[in-house]
C-alpha cells in the first residue's frame, strides 16, 4: 500500500478536489502504473455531474500513459519499467465476441479487483470508483494488467496517452468501424476531439475527399490541419447537399460519401449523416446521444432505398494490443500528428479549470502532465 495525490469527485456536481488516496500493492493480474500524462475527457465531466452512475466518490481520469511500477503474481504481458498506454476495455478472451474474433464487442471486460480508497478526511477508507476502471488523474493508479499496452518508450506521454480514449474513438470509427481506405470519400460531422481524430484517421488511410462539417469555424480550421480536404460550416450551408456536391465532383455519379462519421451525438446530425451517405455507403455513429434522444422519423422507403450500413463505434472498435503500438509508431514516424490534439499541458490541480474550458470550444484536449 502507498499513498499518492489524486483528483477526486466526492459528490454530484461539486468541483473536483485533490485528495490523498491509498493505492494497494498489485494483486494477481494487476499492475500499479506511475502516471505520466492523462487527458481530460468529457466522460470525466459526466462522472462528476452524476451522468454515469452514483457511485461517488470517483477517481477521475482515463486517457493516460505511464510507466509500470510493479506487477502482481501471474502478470506476464507487462513488467516494471515498461511504458504503457492504458485502455478501458481489457477483454476477457473467452466470450462469444472474443471467440468470434471481434473482441471489441466483449462485454466481460475486467478491471483491477482490489479497490483504491480515500486516505484522509472524515470519509477515510471509503472505496473509490475509478473512471472507466482506470482513475489516472493520480500520481499512481492500480489497474488490470490487461489494461496496459506496451508502446515505444521514447514517445511523448501527453500525446500517446490520448490514444487511450477520445483519439482512438475517432481514429477507430473511421479506420476500424468505417473501413475507410484509399480512394474512399469520407464526411465527418462534428469536429471536436473525436471528429478531428476521425479526419486524421481518414487522411492516414488515404481517403479523398475528406469533408469536415461543424458549426464552429475554429473546429473547421483544426480539421484542415488534420487532413480535411473540404470544410462545411453547417450553421451556414446545408451539409447534406454540399457533401453530395463535393463527392459527385470527385466520383462521377456519387450521391454522397462512402463513409459518414457522426461525431456529435444528436438526432439532427444523425439525420444529416443518414442522408449524406452514398447509396450503399456506411454511417458510423461515434457521438454518444443522451437517453432521451430518439431516431428521427424517416420514411422507411429511404432506409430501404439507400441500402448500406448503419454502424455504431464504441471505443473505435479498437484492439489495444494491435492498434496502440501501431498508432504510436505512426506518430513517431511523423505520419499521425497526435501533438495537434494536445492544446495545453496542465498540472494535476487544474482539472476543474479544464472542465470549464470544455464549454468554450477552444480546447481539443487539456492534458494533465505529472
Ligand atoms: N452540427 C455540426 N457540428 C456540431 C453540431 C451540429 N449541429 N453541434 C455541435 N457540433 C460540434 C461542436 O461544435 C464540436 O466541435 O460537435 C463537436 C463536438 O465536439 P466536442 O464537444 O469536443 O466533443 P468530442 O470530445 O469530440 O466528442 C464528440 O463523441 O465520443 C463521443 O461522448 C462523445 O458525444 C461525444 C462525441
Ligand atoms: Zn470477451
Ligand atoms: Zn474518454
């Protein structure tokens, strides 16, 4: 057991606080990671606002890279000193989805079994719920060894840690779920951190055109830097008509994009994605809707008439052991600009301020560096 500083959300809606926590020594199948960097994701804010569950207090942070400090009995995949990116879907390897060779659908994922606890104050000893089973706004955290993927140790932690959540979700939505390849046309609706990563992934795959859509002109500028060939401000122009026009210019007879990635999570953008795809094109939904949202009322003949596929992408359908080392290598080779997602490096006591900045839209990612 050791004590470290960490960012804790004690109660619904209350600002997060720095607290001292107890981190147990790793048990069987577990590892303690010395965290070097952890991005601030919308999901951390959802936890704090009580939008995920009521298991307060939460230990926030889940988009992280660090160095393995110690491992428990039976751990063979990582060793002390390894530089790792953490993932929140350590698959079981033994369920229907895993057997079928699609582990990204595994719903028997596992986390560390021992609990980290608050170390001081009136509620000392209370068990913490780590965000997405990670809890990496902390000097050290306890995770399952399967949540750690070893990558090139010379890579910048603040950049590659982002592969642990939002950037992987967007890149994977394009490359894994949408099967974007060279010669395909792609439209990305919503170019925040996730959508910008979908643009970057499409550029990496050699897609063309890559059409970025957003209502915020700053996001469109960023998308251009990530490889967008065209941008559409959908607060000014009907994006469906414009996507169809651009695609028809490039590919004779095209009636939309081969792949449309929806990275907002709203019914109106869902509908735009649905109609902006070419006949037999693919819609990939990566933006997360709220519980109340409904599929817009559409003529069934439009669903029948366009064919194609409507897919959702969860964590970019990634396989961390396959995708993280590959994407880190592409970053190291200068082919994937992960640095462009790091708007600012902040300290561990600045997480609350980073939540505030999320509302202004100037930040792709604030990253806590330890
Ligand atoms: N049309 C187009 N773009 C929109 C619209 C709209 N009607 N409404 C919002 N946007 C844009 C915003 O301007 C912003 O650039 O969508 C983007 C959302 O980006 P962020 O808030 O930074 O969120 P991000 O981290 O990218 O996540 C997007 O994916 O994984 C999910 O939970 C996540 O639902 C969220 C989505
Ligand atoms: Zn499984
Ligand atoms: Zn996240």
